[in-house]
């Protein structure tokens, strides 16, 4: 007994030292940047041996570069921009250059442009992509789509409820592939649009859902409208007459050239999920596929709820946040349980904050367990895995909640805060292709002035990701190597 006790006492400091060394090898943290007066920032990514950050500062735009140890290497003001009339839409790092996509407003017109820079942030090229005329003195609300290989981008907007304008272009060659304006028979954007996907070849796939309600369940349909270029649109459909959809996600599988969808559903209501489904749609195929609905079993629900249950009872707070394609044509659905609670709306009671005679309500954010379901190409379930976590925050728009998914060829990494507070630990789940997993501690933020925004992280390559940390108006970048 005494021998075993002595061994444990001696091992504790040794293991602590080893853990600290492991963290030092795998995690690098930059010095803080004061962002009190900044409008925002954008993680550009890795370019050769430098990691680049775009800063939208009060007095102008700036590129900040870091070396592999996250030490400041250099910074450069981008003097070619008109600060007052320029809005950055997106950035993208290539093999030997990076691009900034932005809009410029001049004399009531809005111009969509792209600048290309070399690794030292010197301007290489600049082109105008298109012009948007003045519309009731409001600039167009533009949205960005990126391809999986990050070489193709599309920008779209909806000038009218039934109209969609899209322009698609290559980032490496700065060439416009096509642009198109589509008019629909009804306003699908508010309730029926489920996803817009961009392939590596520059095709946009618009996924819509129709008749997701009990009275029209026999006509319940998912439709994929595929745009191959100007004037080239193909329609394909999947029929879902046996169940309603609670939550669904889509992705384009660039290996097998298919639109993959996975979701949660029920045979009776869309307010909760009693099972899951998977659908694989070949764009332009006239064959209407019918996905298979697989009910949850009691064992799965018991593991998810961490207690024995006599019936499935369903899941009413699950959101599909990722669908990961598999090389065989199947996919992995990643679901996170989350909900919000609004308190204090009645003017009295628990949770009301008072400031003199005024009062306001507060919002509680809960981001809890995740679960994964792997589907074979025919829709059969291969395995299910539950990853437990528990996150709570208040009045912060869940900025530090949820997780970041980092993808490698043979595993998935889930990085997240164990708790949402100023000093906490950060962890990761590592999931194998057969659903096995390990949970590891990444780092502890105690006395490090770190608050990691995992949901805004950027994957740099198969083994690195960059995570922003905001603590008291100071920005640090955390480089994680797995």
C-alpha cells in the first residue's frame, strides 16, 4: 500500500511537467493586439512560412504577419484602399498569394472587386468583378460561398424576394466563370431555402424544401437546382413522403459529384426528432430518390441523456451543424444540442437586471452534447457516437460556445471550451472512421488572459488550425498543431 502511494505522489509532478511540455510543443500564442478601436479582423491563413491577419482598423486596413512561433514578423498598411467607402467581404490564402474580396461605394454605385497580393502583402493584381446599381440608397447585402479547395468563390444577393443574383469566379486566375440572375415563382428565401453549395468546378447547387408539414407530407420534397453556368440550370429531387424534417444539413461531395444531405426527423411532427435520414442526390438526375428514415433506439437515447429511458421520447433541441462526406459516397452527420432561454420579459421575477428604474431581459445560451451518425451510401446507419459537453453562457451571443471541427484524412477533431468563463480548460475529441473516440485536454487558460472563439477558428492544413482569442479588448491568435 505504501509503495503504491509513493509511486502516485512521484508521478503527479512528472505527468504535470510532461503535459506542460506537450502543450508548449503543440500550441503557440501570439502577443496581444489592442483592438478597442478596430472595426473587425479576418483570419487570412498560412502563406508559406507566415500566418496572416487582416485588421479593419479605425484609420485604415492592415496586414499583420506572424512566424511559425506566432511572433510578429511584419505588418503593412494597405494604402490602396479608400477606407471610408470600402467593405471587406472575404479573404482567401492560396499557394503563393492571397486575395481580398471587397466592395467599394462611389457615387451611388457599388463595385465588387478583388485584390491579389504576394506573400509580402504587395499588390499583384486588381480587377472589378461586377457593378451593383443604387437601390433605394442601400448597398446590396452580399453573401459569399467558398469551394472546398478554396480556389473558387461565388457572391450572391437577393435584390427582390423572388430574385437571386450570383457571380462565380476563380481566385487563382482572377477569372469570372459565369454570372446569372434567377427569378423564382415564389419567395423561397425566407422559409424554403436550406443551403447553397459551391463545387470545386464552379457549380452552384441551390437546395430547397417543400411541404414540410403534416397536411402536405405526401408531397414533401427536397429539390436541388444546379447552376452550371449562365443559362444552364438542372433540377433533381428527393421524395420524403413518410416523415417530417426537424433539422437538416447539406454538403457537396466533390469526390463523388453528389449533393449529400443528412438530418433529423419524425413521422408525426417537425418540432422534435425521433430518427435520422441520409440522402445522396446526383445533380441533374431525373430519377427521384427516396431516403431511408431510421428511428432512434432506446440505447442511443439513454447514452445521450445519460440515464435509462423506457422510450425514445425524441430530441427537440438538436441542430445539424456539419455533414462530412466519406470517400465511399456515405457521410457523417454532426449534431449539436443547443437552446436559448429568454428571462425577465415579464418585468419581475428571476433573472431580471435592474438599472435604476429601467429593466431588461437576459438570454441564457446552452450548448451541450454532440452526436455523430455515420451513414453508408444507401442510407443505412453504420455507427452512432455521443460526445458529451456542457456549455452555458449569458448575454454573449454564444460567442465562446459550440466547437470547431478540424478535419484530417483519418480522423475528426472537435475543439471546444469546457466551460464559458474567463479561466477554464479547453478540450478536444478525436473521432476515428469507425466511431471510436478519445477526449484530451488542450490547454488551461488560467492566468493566461485567453478566451478562445472556437467557432471562428480557421483550419490551415491537415495538422494546424488558428483560433482567435479576445480578452478585454485584446486579440491573441492561438496556433494549434495536432
